[in-house]
C-alpha cells in the first residue's frame, strides 16, 4: 500500500513517525494530513537508504536542489560532488535533471550516493533516448515516455515531475494569446514539440491512469509539473499558466482517488506583487495539495545573482503558503552550476524557507533566531557560528579577520555597541 492508502486506513507508518519526530508534532497529525493530501512523504518502496521527508501543511518549508549533466558537460563524478555539496548545505531533496551522457548510469549513481529523497523528470530520459536512437525528439512514443517512468520507478526514484497539464487546449490558448518567452520548461518544450508535430494529445494526460498505476505500485509521489510556467515577468499569471493549473487540480484529484501522493509545481518568473496571488490560486484550485515552486524569481535581470531573486520570491511564496522551494543557483540562465553554485543556491533557498517559517510563526524557527540573538548579546562567537545557517562560511569570515579582542569583531572593534552597553550596565 502507498503512504496515502495506509494513512486513510488509520495506519501510522515508520515514515510518518519519522516526519513527526523531526517536525516535533503528533504522528497522527501527520497521518491525517497525508490522508487528506495536504502532506506528502516522497519515498519509493524500493529506495531504502534515505531519510524520509515530509512536505506540506504545517511542516517546515523544504528545499530542493537540482543537479545533473548536460550534453556539453558530461562528468558523473562532478554531479556526485554537487550532490554532496547540496546535502552538506542541508538540502532536503535532490532532483537529477541529467540530459548528457549515460543518463541512466548517472541517475543510478546519484540514487546510490544520496541520503535524501531523489526526484527526476522522466521525459528527459525518453527525449535523450529518442534523439540518440531515432534522430530527434519528434520520434518520441508513448511507450518510450512511460518506459522511462517505469525504469526510473524500478531504480527507486521517490518523486517525478510529470508535465501532464500541457494539453492541446493549453497550447492553443498559448498560441492565441502570445507570450514574451513562450515555453521555458524543458519538459514542457519536449512534449509541446511532439504534440504539435504529431497533432496528438499529451500521452501523460491522455493515459494518466497508466501513470497512476506505476506510481501506486512503487508509491512514487507525482509532482505535476508546470510545463507552461512563465519564463518572464511579462508572462506571469497569464491564461496559459492558469489553464494548466486548472488541469493539474483535476489530475491531482484523480491521483488522490487512486491513492497516489501528489504535489503541484508552480512558477517561475513572477512579479513580487503577484506571488501571493499565485499561491492562493494553487491552494484553492488544487484543494490544498503541497505547492512546489521554482523560486519564484521576482526579476528577469538578476543574471549571476538569480539565487537572490529566487530567495526573495521564495520567502514571499512560503509566507503565503508554498510548501517546497526549488533552489536557483547564481549560474541560472548562464551555465550548468558548479559545486559552489549548488551550495550557494541551497543556502539562499534555505534562508528564504526559514524566513517564511518565522513569518508563519513556526516555533522551532522562532526559537533558533531567539537563541542567535542571545548569543550575540553574550558575544558568544562559537554559539553564533553554530546557529548560523552556513556555519562554514561564518567561521571563514570570523577567522579571516582577527579582532584585537576575542570579544568583538573587526566591524566595530573597541566601539562594539553590545560590549559598550553591556559594560555600562555592569558598572
């Protein structure tokens, strides 16, 4: 049985117990939320070497890191290093987005090395196979698409992005309205190209029950992807995006009816004043399903600093109710990220998630910040470093600039405000 099926039968699984312990809440609360579809625990039955993670209502906001090869950068060892960098920076999950080299071997190596849940986008593997074997993505077939899903399920993939909402109707709406950047989702582009060439409906939409059968067998959490997400602020919250979201809400209900866990992916590039509205729309149309957002990026011009644009949007989205933030690295829009880019991206997204948890009144988040404030008042530098979101960087800064007194830092030195006031109160 799936986690959802067991939850509906009143069973509190080991995974639910683990999530409850980590989140410091009653295990039955976790069970009830899994049962109602507002919390997911992505864990394939065949994936045994990972720590379960809960995503959704009432839980801390989680962060995902994307890694993977490209046709121009094929080095599986580098991706394992990025995986470790992401885990060291405390990413909650990993997604393998490989499209270069032997994508199956890369995925299997990542699965073996990862201690956190692993997600994929199966259409990538299918497209790579079609290009290599048949000469192009137009030669994709439904069997290739579903074959990739099945193969990755057997490997133990915990959650999969499936762009089932990219329908012929949605594409017609996209064409009719026009867009600044058309389609920026790689999976969405693969499917749209195939659909328009063959004049056929998206197999993942048309044969959604086939997908559900695989997902239920392995207890894969479906992450219904936003293949028509906006890639520029000018396209945010447009008709094509909302058309797809309406479809995803209907498909989420079908998944729940089949006892399959499901979450919904969201935009994308969104102006700051539209972020909250996007979250409210998703939660309403998808009946509270966990919301997984890419960013959102709140400006189009932050190339080289898109992790900051992402963190700004992610904090607002999280405060409004988003449950899962997909990081963006400084290299976004420019190149495949390096190991350091991955680390920076995870930290930026974690800051956004923590800020949103504070805004929502999460007791654990508030407590940690209060402890940091106390450590600063006490000029307890070791404690400040240990409480920081990136102790490694905090320690590097502290060590690289030695103050005249260990009580202070070189920003203020002997004129440290905290020290002056503390000494005055002591006198």
